[in-house]
C-alpha cells in the first residue's frame, strides 16, 4: 500500500490475494466478499448488500483469512483485501463456522416456510441447504411474537422470522433517510420495530421487503398472492413517473402480482418507490375499460370497435371538412410508449392536419425549454460541482431521483442550492435554501446576481453565488407549483443559464413518458426527434405526405378555444383535463364546449365520462415498446400479461382511425414504428432496435439530441415583481406522491395513503388571520372557493398557503386561473374543529 | 387323439376357482396402496389442513393442480395459521396419480383415496374444486353422485400411504410422524422397511387405525 502512496499516480493497482489456493487480482480497498464474488466464489451472506455500507451483523460470511498473523475466522464483508492475504472459503474450519452460524440463526427462526411468502426464494432457505446443518438439534420452544404486525399500510413484519441482519433498518436510515424502524430491546429480546405511534410511513418502505433475506418483511399487496415458482418474470421500465426505474415485472396466472427493482447503475440502483412498486394493482383493476363506448343520449353504451371507430372517424372527418384542420385538437399522450406517441403525432399532423397536439396538461414547462436546454444525466447531476433545484418537491414527484440526490449529498458532499417557494424534502440536504414569493422565482435569481434583496438573506445569497462559481453546475428544472405560471420559472432558469456558463439541465417533469411524448412531437410546433415544425418540415413532409401550415395551440390554448366553440373535435389520449389541468373551470368549459370528444383511455375518468366515443386502450405491462425518462434515456418496455376485453394498443388505435379517415400510417407492428423513428427523428438516429435489445440497452441508452430549438423570445433581463396584496396569501399547489390520480386510486393498497385535502399555512399567518390549526377554512380566489381543514406548518413560507393538487375532492384546481401569473387567495375560518359555524 | 386333446385346458380350468368378476356389478378389493381420487383432509377440530402453500402444484409433473392461498380470517379461521387454501383445483383429465403431491404436502392435507371409478361428460366437470375434494364433517371423503365408491376405497385414505415417512427417512420406524386427523385420529406408527418387528406405540382409538400398523409396511 505504501508504494501506491509514494507514487501517487498509481490509482488502481491489483492486489494479489490467494483465494482457495488460487491467486486472484483484487482491487485496492475492495472487500474480500466482493473480490471473491468477482473471482467466481460465492461467500454466503445475509446482511451484506452492494448498495449499503457493510455492518457485519449476521456473521454468515465469516471465512478463514490469513493476513500474515495466522489464519483467523473473519467476516469477509468487513475486511478489505490486502497484499498476500490468504482466504479459505471451503476449508473445514470455515465450513464448520458457517454451519454453526446457520444453526444459531435457525434457533429462533420458525419453520413456517410453506406459508411464508419468501419460501422458495429465501436466502436463508437456500444457504441452509448449501452451507447449513442437515438436521436440527434444537428441540426447545422457539421465541414467539404476534404474527405478523403491520408496520405500515403496505408492509407487514413477522418478528419471529427476523434474523436481525440490519438490512431494512440500515436502508431506512442511510438510503431512504426515513429512520422509522429500528432495533428495540437487547440480547435475545432484540427485534425490529417501529416507534410507538409512528408507522413506517416511508415512500420507500417496499424496498425493505425486497432486500429482506428472510420472510420477516412481506408486502401486503403481494401477501399470499403467489409462490416464487409460479411467477413469470420480464424486465421492463417503470412508468409511474418519469425517472424510468428498471423493474422486473412478475405475473402469476396472467395477473400482475409483483414488481421488483432491478439494479442498474445509471438510474435506480435497485430501488423503487412504493407507488411504482405497488400500482400494478391498477392494471389488474376490475374498473378497467374493456370495450368501446359510444354516447347514446346521456349514457355511454358498449358498442363494437367497428361502430366506435366509424363514429369517431366520421366526426373527425366532418370537423376537418366543415371547420378545417385547426378545429381538431389532440391533448395528452404521456401515458403512451414512444412508438404510440409517434403514431399519434403522425396521425394528428399528416391525417388530421392539426398541430394542436400537447402531451402536457398545462402543469409542465414549455417544450422548447425542456428539449432545447443542454442536458445532464442523473449520474452527471449527482457528480456535479453544484446542483440548483428549481422545481417540485422531488420526493413527492420523482422519488428515486430524490434518493440519488440524497445519496450524492450525504455520501459524496454534493452542494445543492434549493430555490423554492416553501420547504421541500430536499431542504434539509441543501447547502443553501432560497425562498421566493410564488410567481417571482426570476426576481430571486435577479437578486442573487445583483447583490440585491433583504439584509437577512444576503448571507444565503452570497453563499449561493459562491457555490455557483463551481465547475459543472446542473439545474434540476421542473414546475414548482401549478398555482403560478411557468413563465417566471423559465425566466429564472434562463437567467441562471446566462450567468452560469456551461450550466446543464435535468428535467423534472413528472408524467410517465412525457419526455418521450415531447421527443415524438406531441407538443405544438414540434416534430419527432426534437426538431421544430419549421426545421423538420422538409424531411417530414416527404415522409408523412403533409404537415400543418402553422404552429398549433397548447393544452391551455386548446381548452380556451374549445370553450369559445372553436374546437369541433377534441381527442383526449389518456388525458383527464378535469382532474389534471390546473384550471378546472377552464377545463370544464373546454371539454363541454368541444363539438365532439373522443377519449382513448384505460379508465372511465371524469373527462372520459364526458366523451362521445371512448376507445379502451391497453395499459402498462400489456404492451411492448420503449419509454424515455427525464434524462432522455430510451429503455424498453415488455409485455407480461394479456390486456382485458377487446382493448387495443394506442398505436393500433391511431392506425385504425387513420385508415377510416382515408389515410395510412403504414404501421403493422410497434417495431416498424421504432424503425421509422430511428430513420426520421434526428435525436434518435442510431438508436436501433438491435442496440436497445443488446446488453448496452439494459439500462437504456440516452438519446443525445440537438439543442438548437430553444427559440424563446422571453426577456431574460426584465424583472417582474408582482404587486403584493396585503390581505391575500399566495397559493402554492404541488403534488403529493399519492393523489387522486387513477393509478393510485385504482390500487386498493395505495388509495388510502392519499393524504386528502389539507390547507397548510405558516403559524404566523394563521395567527394574523385569527385561525387556529385544525379549523375549517374557506380559501377563496378570484375563480372560486374551497373549504378544507387547515394545519399550521412552519415549513410553509410566510405569505403563502399550501394546498396539494388533485387530492380527494381537491379544490386547488377550482382556485387557479391559468391566465394569472400567480393565484392569490384569502383565507377565513368557517368552523372550529369539525363544527361548522352557522351563518 | 386330437379331438379331446384340444379341450384339455378347458376341462382343467373348469374345476379351478373363477377369477373373472362381473364388473361393475361385482367390485374387486383394491390393493392396499392403490392411488385414486384425492381428498383434502381436516384436523381433528374440523379445520382444514391445507395452508395453500402450492407445493403440490409446484411438484406436480402433470401440472394438474391449481392452488391459491389467502389470508386466513382471524375471526373465523379456516385453517390453523396465517394462510389457508383459498382455491384448490385438480384436473382429473391430467392427473396421473403419481402421489408426488402427497409426498410434497407439508401438512398431510392432500392424500389419495383408492377411488378411480368416476367419469364426466364434459371437461369442466373433470376439474374437482375444493368443495368436492374436502372431506365431510365426519372426516370421510364425500361420495359424489358420479363416483362409484366401494367401502374399502376410503379406508386408510390418510397420510400413512406415503412412500416415505413424513421425516423423509425410510427408516423412521416406530414413531408417529403425522398429525391427528378428523375421522381417523392419530394413527399407529408405520413399521417401515424393517417389517413386522416394530412396536406400535401410538394411540389408535379411532376406527381404522388398528389394522394399519402391521403387515403392509413393506410394500408400496
């Protein structure tokens, strides 16, 4: 080791270790257990996990190690390799020790393997067979505990089975940052448990089930659903949010029963959030749309595909003929795979002739900003000099990105500057946390660079300025709140970019495949492959036959036009504007005002119930294709189960509609669509199906696209301080992980976890208003009013009020007027506790 | 001589006892360990022995068993423990009566009777569900209308008809390795490979137990 230090330059030099009589080449600092595994020798283990620090709890990995002082039994997960080390993993002494450790571990382990969910894939079972005693000598009574106890809504704990390996507790503390489970008691009485009255309410609790080496932690949604030997597995990509975690999708008897995280270095490291892990229940839901519906009077009745498609095509064709192509609009598409998004993009532009297509629901950012800014990957963000967070609460919207950033901060000293309207879950990990008044993010950034601002924040601004001097600054950019317009955030980001040379961006838009949808041109003025309508006109006119003449409307524009009667046919592709568009009043008027509404969806959402024709689509794990994550990483989705009823994939629906409208998209399979994307879309050139299917594509391949499309005319230098209304509070409306969306609500295990509608405000503001915590309050804006309980929360900045978006009976959308830069609300009490105050 | 020589066999056999029976009016007793239609047993207190572990389905070479477990309702438990067999189906068009399911069962819930005389008029009827496989309140197999039962078919349906002892060891003699069972109680120990010498120690108060421990141990 000393010669390495002296040379200084010799960073990686092999360490010669004798393993079972064979000399192997280990890396300096590598643990014996890992070096042996790389050399093909598996040392049994329970507590060791490649993504967590070793603790040496279980003693299963003890092997005979001679470090020059004679052989000794040492835990190989705690000992780094050293030159000349001799390791014996198969000697009689090692064998006897392993046998003894297993016998002790089994002393209190109940033999209820036949009823245990882990039975059949249990490391304790497997290693007992491989390394343990053949027969038990233990005849005494085993330790008994209540079986099983629910430590959270989705995780059950059987303390009898626990072997105290510290994996779950270590995960909760060091990986998730939610130290809600811990060892309690001592000695023989030691057990894992939660703290009194504090359930293991972590968004990441499902991971403890996956890493538990015995059946102590089991997942409620999977409980007794299947046994490991009747599971079929396929590797796919999670589309519950846009991080793109790799998952193993498992089914039994053609029903999804479980997802497991797959460890890929670039994205999720094997972790999943509970929403992603358990929302397979929505795919299995009885409430799925299974057959096409068409409106007859006030009711939607089941019809055949042929009738539904004919009806839809004649309405679309009629609208195009009588009112022109611009009277047709397509909203939604983030649920689609890349191939399906491309098919819809092609249908809209070449057959329907409209450019009014938008996959965003007015709660994202302008697509030229998302696609045009220079990009960073998750790895690059975690390795950056400084990261600026200008977006939503990552733990709520992109949980695994939060885990990765948290790891980078805690274990690698990443500096994070948080710019937000109120505290988020990243605040405690941020080096500097800057608060802006809702709607004035750009003002804050201006102050940051112009040494302005109040005296009390000068120190923070100074520190942030110093951190921005670092090489390699990355900004995680999303929409912090739907109650303020996107302009101010975009302006803030562009201003940061103009002052910090070489700054790169990581998008934090949350919807499943929103980045794939934007890449495929499901955005007004954009064409597949991140080119603008004008840039790509020549290539795509030749390939597609025709293109719309001018740039169309975005979702807000479409709804506004529809409300004014200028949209004759509105197509909702997996879109529910009544729930997801920030301004419900406008959404309601828009959907009602459209002449004809065609909905393509998996569930009968509020908007679908308003439609004239409903076409049922297949859902996740029922179709193959590709998806694109926040980094632009394209990874593959696989089919695992058969779709219910007569549902069809969205690309097929697009082709069917095109055919009935007299066009031809020219696709027979989803693979054929990808071949056309690869051929035509500049950003995806070279991303062949073969490459994606190869080992290179296992963790997905980043589509490195052109970034010349950013054509903002925004005045980056102007400051727009909004006039302050002394009687009003500014509304901040963000999403929680569990909300009123179909994915959560149709998953029986997740639906009860949605926190419901609660107004949060700073205690000082509540004092000033004479409102006590837990009172019911009336929150009123220029648009409407909402009555909900209020909670004092010091995490909410003064002058603002927090109301989560799309919770049960959520009124946040009733308050927001998208034409205003920020939503101002007045709060007044209407009742104390549960009692209403009568007039 | 030719003419009467031809009848030599005929005349000889005329005076021997007749072995042909008039089936199905007359049913022959079946061998002691004949493999027939399965039964799902109950504990002595009436609880189902099946815990829905799917080991039988996992081991089945004909893949004729479909089992699903479910959470045992704590207020009205169906089997002892956390889990019970929620769905249990055997497709008798596929079953080859190899008895591997009986070997695999950790609770001796599934065993076989000797009944093989049953038929169906359509494929769906060939799938026995839990309702049909479960023993009745007396612990005896249900005699379903389309099955031809003779009295010895249900004798000794219980777990002793295993090729090996419940410990998995063939020499596990003279010990009771199974649990009490509704209708049969605790049965006498098996004598195993050693034959007649092993001493019966178990309590065989209930019915059929008395003729079990002796004589049959050697063959299977």
